[in-house]
DNA sequence: TATTCTCGATGAATCGATTCATACACTTCG
DNA sequence: CGAAGTGTATGAATCGATTCATCGAGAATA
């Protein structure tokens, strides 16, 4: 056990008095090796604490057993779950993940793809940054022979394998729920219109209104950018409007936080003063108040199935020329923030406690329902 | 621009009519190259969309420009921040991160360290799993010449570079605050006693009691394991006890969530029925209720400085034989959950809106204070 | 003019694995 | 007995970069 550097296959061979080829055969198990020799080799490996050099191996076999994962921000709990899913699948198949946070900036994405190409990752899982039509950096990766699977968001210009969530169904389900609770004046805070995700969520909102024959009011559609500040700003606009909506559908988690900020500042109560529902479940939503009704996305599954798809491509278990698209169904988590307003209430939970807004939560949680799209 | 595989340096050399050495020189900029040749080489590189093979490079120079990051769970917002810090520092220095989630299991840690050795990462950032005294796998990595920097938690047996948070000061600060609010019967829910982090937080608690000359009651010290379930279970025990404490200090975020669950189930109010403070800030703590007073850790900085320390070791900017230990100071975020109880200020729970616990928040938030250790 | 220097460019050796054509030692069979 | 067949073991060539000794041409110097 030499100190200060890793042992090489040659050292193992010498110590075991065999050729390097034999050591390699023992390691790979591909070719048959006599019992005596195998034992000597294994002993030498243990003695030297030998760990085969994956770098040298990669150079020779032209496979690195590593995948790139470019996502927008791991700090977002949604992507943390995606990463776990992707990692679990990757490790189970002997791959390792190189993760990079693009912060949704195209320049960073471009740079990272170049880095991953240099590192010769076998494939790339990509949460595309909202781009302005220029996808040459993505096309170049493909031309180099490295497959890409998109997660969460599909690309606009290039057809690619993609695992995403059914945004239309999710938001339709959610807005439909608001309508069932008796709401007619339902506002939406959308994301940036350049993102497909955002467009689809708006689409689901419109579909739900249409099916209930509620007329769309343009004043109730506020265009945000998926960031907290815009949820706050547009929330204020909605809350201070002449005729305030009775419910708001916020199309992602961060903007929902901004919206709640606005509510707090104006000392308004949810759901008493206004109902709130969100796309993207927030962490700890079960525990803290207001408990927000939300469309919960199968984030772990997005990561896992994305990685599986990519690995299947690498191992040519899929050969379809046309891109594979997997669309997962979200779940609607119904919670306190959209419960029927007390003044309309038909006295559910009328046990003294029930008039206390904050108190209502715990009891409700037990009966929280989950509705799945399709 | 050939399709299906990456160009090699040899192809670039041929196209530019120069030797491979010259191409290498242009790329590295180490040796001077004539202007005409340089131009031809650069043109060829662009034409072929050439991306140097980092694998081949790594084999030759025996440096991979990659770092391993083994942490317990990226889903924990604390570690997501740590990752961002580490990644930012790594990228700024031309390194890439291979991230692995150990879920605090030693077997996984052992396996991952072996994987990282095979991948020949230049160094490893490690959040050690609580181990039962056997650190041979860690020692072996060091013997192989790969430096390790511990994040968040120090190792028990092996002296290692480490970047962590001042747990003692943090929890002392927090418990001191509870005492200042008038509490004398203050309980603590600790983590597993095998973790140094956990021990230190208990230590800070004890120090704060001692300095206020409050006698320690063993019944108020509950031993948990840093998981949500234990916070819930021990919370129930405390809340249902004959003489309930007036305040609880929970020594990490997950257990705090469990504790709040218990509170909810028993329909108890915070801070009216009991004050709560937590080590580890929870995400969205500013926005949702109850707003928990918490010790906020500089997570991003832990990651960044850890990576910086590791890279300095790699570049021999630090040569100190003895391990370097960096201890960062946490901040106390004072929020609603420890505000002075209402029965001491104005009549609560009588009628109408003003008695509603959830209502009190917004006004209070404005006066939230931040206290920094030392 | 002859000699030395400098600057650019070259290409062979190298890193540590895999792979495969080859060889060797034994069986087995005609 | 010799030929063919079988099962192991070997080691040279290879992957794509870096590195450095070497070399040639032209400039500077004696």
C-alpha cells in the first residue's frame, strides 16, 4: 500500500506475477481466468488498495460512465427532487452525475454544455434556459453524438427526448377546483410567455374557464416572470384593484410566496378574503399556514424517468428516430387556502374552534384530498 | 464539422497543416506560436467545432479538474445552498463537481468514496455520515493522495480540514434569547449524540442555562435523531407532560417541522401556548405561520469556503501540515414564535379578528431582529 | 564569413487502462 | 502418434491529449 498516489494495473500485475491483461480480465470478468491466478490478483488488488483508473478506461473505451445535468437552480426544491431521481437512476446503472446550475441564463447554459462536451459525458439531462430562439449550442452537442434528454421543459426549436409534467391538465384541474368552490372571478399570475411551461399553465386556466362558461377578463390575467418579486407586485395590483378577484391562481411556487407577502402586508386573510392556489407545491405546505392548495409535480419521477430514457438511448434499448416524449401527471393537493369561505360555509367543522382561521388547519389536514389528472 | 463524434487534436492539426504539438501550444498558450499558424489553427478549431478531450488530458497530466461532493441530502435546503457555494467557487477555478447524496448512510459514503477514487477527482468535499468509529475508508482516500475537506461536520477520529458553523454559539445565542423573553422551563430536542454537531448544540443550550443560573432538568432534554418523526414524537411527549415547558429549542429544522405537526395535532398555539425556536432556518420562514425564530446558518459560505480551502490545498497555496478549521458564525433570526406571550400584553382569544393568531404576524414581521454571534 | 542565439515548429514518448492476435500447454480424437 | 481442439495467459497496439528534446532558419555577434 504505497502512499501518496493510486496504484496502477501494472503494479498489481507485478505483485501478482501475472500480465496486465490477466488483471484486466479478472476485473472485467469477461474472459476466464484460472482460480489460482484470480486469487493472487485479488490479493494484490486488496494489498495495494487498487482502484482502477476510470480516466484511462474512459479514454480507451470512449465512454465515461458520467452524465451531465444542467438545471436552473438546485435551491428550488423542485429541482432538488429532480436531481435525486436522476441520481438514483444513474447510480443504479453505474453512471455518475456532473451537476451544473444555469440560473436560467443561456450564456451559462452554453458554457456548461461546452464543459460537458470536453468532459466527454455520455449524455446530458437538460432543463433548458428560456432562450431567444438560438439553440445552436444544443444542436452542436447533438451533432457531436452526445444525446440530450430535456427535463421539465421542452425545447421550442429542436425536437428532443423530453420528460415533463402535464401543465395544461394540472392548471385546468386546479382552476376547475376553484370554480367548484364557487369562484367566478379568478385571476391568474402567469410566468414569462417565452417559457412553454408558462404558456401551458395559462392554457389550462383558460380551458377551465371556458368549460365553465366563464368569460375571460383581461384584467385578471397578470403577466409575471416566475420570480418572487413579480408575485408580490402583481399580487398587490390584484388585491388593491377596484373589484378584487375572489380567487387567484399563481402559476409557480416562487410567485406564490411573493403573493403571500403581499397578502400579509395588506393584512388580508386567506381564504377568508381571497382564495389562493398555486402551481408547484411549496415545501412544508402541510405544516405551515396558510396551507396552500397546490398542483404537486412528480419531480422525483421527472428526474428518474429522464435519466432512464437517456440511459436507454445510450444502451440502444431505444432506437426510435423520432424523439420520445413522456408527460407525467401532476396531482392537485387541496388545502386550506381554497376552502369555502366562512361566510358561505355550511358549518363544516362547526366545533367552536372552527371560527378561528388558523385553528381550522389541523382538522382539515386529515381530510385533505388529492386529485390526480386523468 | 464531422457528424457523430468529437474531433481530435490530430484532425485539427491536419486541417491546419501543422503538428499536434503546435495545436496544443495554441490551446494552452504556454509556448509562443507564430501569428499565421495560430490563425490557421483557430480556424480549424472553429470549423471542426473542436472541444479538447479532457479525459485524455486528465490521463496525461494526472489532474481531472473535478471535485467530488458527498453530502447527506440535496433535498435539505441547507445542503442545496452549500452546493451552490461550492459550485460557484469550483467553477470560478475551472473545476467541476460530481455530487453524490449519501443519505447519511456510511455504506453509501464508503461506496461513493470508492467511485470518486476511480474517477480520480482532484479532491473531495465531504459531509461525513454519522459513523460508528470506523473511518478507514476516509483514511484510505487520504493515503491515496486525494485531499478531503469536511463541510458542516468535523470527523471524530481523523483530523481533517473542515469548514463548519459555530454550533455552540448559535444555540447559546438562541437559548439566551428565550431566557430574555422570560422563559425558565426551556426544553431541548437534541440530535443523535454520535454527531458532533448535535453535541455542540446541546452544549450551547447548557451554557446558556448555566449563565442564567437556571438549573438543568433532565426531563427537559429529549434525545432525537435530526429526523422529522423524532421531533413529532418527542414534541408530543413534551406537550403532554405533566408540567409542560414554556419554551422549546429544537436542534434542527426537520425536527422542528415534526414538532409543529405535534402542536397542530394538539391544537396548541405558538407562541401563545409554547414558544419555539429552532437551529437551522426553514425555507419561507418569513412568509408562513408560525414564523419560527431560528438560528440561520451561512450555508452558501460553508460550501464556498470549503471549496476554496480544498482548491488552495490542491494548488499548494496552503501547505500547513495541521488541518485548517474554519468556523463560521450563525445568525439568530427572531420571529413570531418566541414573541412574548399575549396573556402578558393584551387580551387574546376573546373575539373577532384581532385575536386570531394568524393575524398577528404581518405587523410583527416588520420588527424582526437579527442577532449575530460575536 | 563563421559562430552563436533565439524563436518556432516538430513529433516521439508517455499517462493507465482495454483488446485481441498469438502462443502455449493440455486434451481429445482419428 | 500426430492433428486438431480447448482453455489460459500474454503483451503490443491503441485511445487523445501533453511535454520536451531536437532541429531548422534567420538574426545577432565576433
